[in-house]
C-alpha cells in the first residue's frame, strides 16, 4: 500500500471517529433529556399526591376538631378550626413539596453534569494529544482567518481578501464571479461559502468552464471539530 493511500485511509478513520462521536453525543444528550423529563414528571406527580394526601388528612383533622368544639351553632367552631388548622397545613405541604422539588433538581443537575463529563472525555479521547492539522489532514500552507475561512499564507492582499479562494458577488444577484467588477460584482466572498450555499450559480461571462468548487473533507471536518472543541472546551493544539 502506498503512503498516500495509507494516509487517506487514516484520515477516513479519523473522520469516521468524529462522526460517530457526534452521533454518540446526540444519543447521550437525548437520553439525559428524557431521564430529566421523567424525573421532573415524577416530582410533579409526587407533589400533587402530597397535596391531595395533606388536604384529605387535614380535612379529617378539621372535621374532628369541629365536632369536638361543637356547640349549638357550627359556624363559630368551624371558623376557629380553619384558622388553627390552615397555616400549619399550608406550611407542611409547602415544605414537603419543596423537599421533593429540590431533590429532583439536584438529581437533574447531577445527571446533566455526568452526561457532560461523559461527552467531554469521549471527545478528549478522540483528539487525544494530536494536533488538528495532522489529525484532519489540513495542508500545512493553509491558515484560517478570523471567520474560520481557509486561506493560503502570502496569497492574499488587501484587495484580494481570500487569495485564490476569492469570488465576487453583488448585493442581490444570484451569480458569483471570478473577476472583480464583472457585472458590478465587488463583494468578496470565500469560494467555500459559495459552495456551501446553493443560492449562487457561476457567472457564464467570467467563469468559462463549469466551476464546481470542491470543498475538501478536511475543511468540513475542521468546521465540525472547531465547533466541538469550542463547545466542550477541549484543549487540542491546532499545529505542532
Ligand atoms: Zn462574471
């Protein structure tokens, strides 16, 4: 097997690992979401049951008290009973429900943290001690601008913002151009952003052959990876 072929296969394996990790992350996040929703549902049910049990218990107590205090008229003892019984009933019910809710919130928080840790360490092991350029097969003459667009060092000027990757568009037109000023197109855009946006088609005047801009795998995976690295705060060197 040639070195190139080996290199290509290694990259494919790395891309596969990244895709698998992304679906695993989705799976873990979904699981965690459902578990937390279940916990919350249980807590709500428990709270309602607590409320009902307390209401029944205290109603029985209230009736007992009223009967005990029963005199010729029922109004007065009933009002007294309600006055005595209602505050502690309210307080105790509220306390029990609060304990249930707090316990649930703690478990939900713990579960989210566990899931986060699991995902973080999964990604950390994928990118383990490798730099992104080698891991993703990014050509070493490529650098990334502030918007994560790849450019070639020393290939760009102030007018030619993305070097050989520069294309031009107008404010509202659907064509993209190779030559600045063709059909009034003066806004520089990166070729890869054109390729990822089906809105634009090549201008027939300045782009003579069909210009399918080929977005390389390493760029697609670079975008996926930089998003992961940012979101999960993974320390992975870009280059050696
Ligand atoms: Zn043109």
